[in-house]
């Protein structure tokens, strides 16, 4: 992090964006680490387990679009405040009244989608304070809030063993409430907030083919990250017979690495370009996921493969959002929502396909093969657009690597 970055932007807002994103992501994937206990209590099938942990991802994906629209109309700070209040009330209600059925977990998952939609708020909240040459670093730091998934994997299984999984819903409200207060005190909308536009204007980026490319690219990097974060606890319990707590520790190790390198991915993209970074990301991700699909003989080998996969996907998350603000700076709010939505859809696809593969074929390996193939498709797409990007809008960015 260079001196120029430290002097740019608004540091309290960057901190608030990170904290909000971090705690929101903690509860967004909460059903994943709790899934072994919930499944044992409610008698869920493998497909039901996969769908249960995937629902918050899909709900968050869809809500990111509406959040993106709200960010550009009422500002990111107020949008974030509304989302936090909804999640706190939803979790408190789930704890107070109890969740005692499969469909109750689905309803809870939809509410947790509001936490996942924080992505479309936290990133533009930070992004609008920083100039183009610092976008990768700023969004990498704000986006490192996906490390909240580590907190869920570390603490949720232990708290569940101590107090029961339903009690974890109420306990989660405590840090969320503290974060809400800090957020309201520190966060500030940038004076560069664009004027509200007609509703139809927010969807105009969809007429640009580049918007669809970014959505594909992020559906692989972020989709892979959040899909694995939600599913690995189930994987380690089912495939290697680990306890829910030990599986949570393994999941936390993978998620920690993927979260830690996100700002590094943004900074690396600032230095060598997002295209070069993503080329390496998709290659490594595809290879490791194909390797996982062979069914590693031991949990140690599988853990190592997942750590490499999550590292590459985490770098890719930062790299994609080094590129998006360069191409769509005036539409960053809605683009964050659209691209974030695609990322959530990718995560839903991976998590649910692993559950379905387990139910239909007895193991989740086929789900990994499909997602690895999608990573290769993204790599091919990147190769097809890189020359046009570098010679058109990329050429107009003085001193900025794409």
C-alpha cells in the first residue's frame, strides 16, 4: 500500500465498508457451517442440504441488483443501513421463534440474502472515494470483508455444540448490532455521488457486451469462492467423516486464504493488469477443481487443493473489481449489483450442484468437474476480449494497467 493511496479517499468510510461487509458475510454463509447439525436435527437429504446452503447465495445475488439501484438513488450509506436492520430483525426472529423445519431454513436463507447483498453497497461506498489508480487496492480492502466467512466457519460449529444451532442465530445479532453502530458513525457518502437517473437508465449497461463478460468472470471467481465457503463443511463431514467442528476449522483455513489475498489480487491487477491476473486465476482454479474431482485419498491432500483453489479465486475477485470501475465508473453502483448478482448465481450453482451430485451419484465430484469446465470457458472468453479491451477503453486510461 503506497503513500499516495493513504493520502487519497476517506479512510473512516473504507473501514466502515470493510466492517459492514465482514459481518454481513459472516451471517450470509452461516447455514453452511451449521448444516451438519441442522441436517442431523431435521433429517435433511443431501440435495436438501445443498439447496439450504445455496439459497442465501441466490437470494443475495438477486437482491444485489435492487441494492445497486438503491445505491445510485439514495446513496450507499442509507442502503447499507436498511439491509443491516433487516438481517438483525430476521436473525433475532429466527432465534426467538425457532426454526424447526426444512422450509423454515429456506425462509431464513432468504432473509440472510440481504446480508449477501451488502456487496453491492460496501464496494461502491468505498469506490467512490478513490481515483482510478487506486481502485484495485481500495476495493480489495473493502472486499476483504468476505473474510467474515472465516468467522462463521470458526465459531458457528463450536457455539452450536455448546448452545444448539438455533441459539447461534441469536448470538450473531450481538456483533451485527455493534457493527451497525460503528457503520453509522464512520461511513460517509462520497461527494462524487451521481445524480439520480430514470429507472430504465440503470439497466443500460446490460446493452453493453462488456457488462456480460464481467458478469461471467465474476460468476466463476466469486461464485467459486462463496460456493465453496458454504459447502466445504458438508464436504469434509460427508467425505472424510470429520466432526462439524473440525470441518469448520478446515473450511476456515480455506476461506481465510481466499479472503486474505483479495486485496492482493486488486493490488496485483493495479500493477500488472487485471487481464493478466485473471488469466492465471482461471488456469489454476480449473486445474485444482479438476484435481479435487478425482477424490483425494486423504483430507490433508483435499485441504491443500482447496486452499490453492480458494487462493486463486480470491485473487480473481480483486482483479475483476480492478477492471469494472475503469470500464463503468459512472455506473459503478448498478454494475456492482449486476456483477455481484452473477457472482452469487455462480455460488448458488456450485453449492446446489454439489448437493445434487451427492444425492444422484453418491459423491460431489461431478459438481467440481462442471465448475472447472466453466472456469475454462471464462478463460477462453477473457482471451477473446483482451485485445479489444486494451486497444479501446483500456488505451484511454493513462497510467492504469488493465
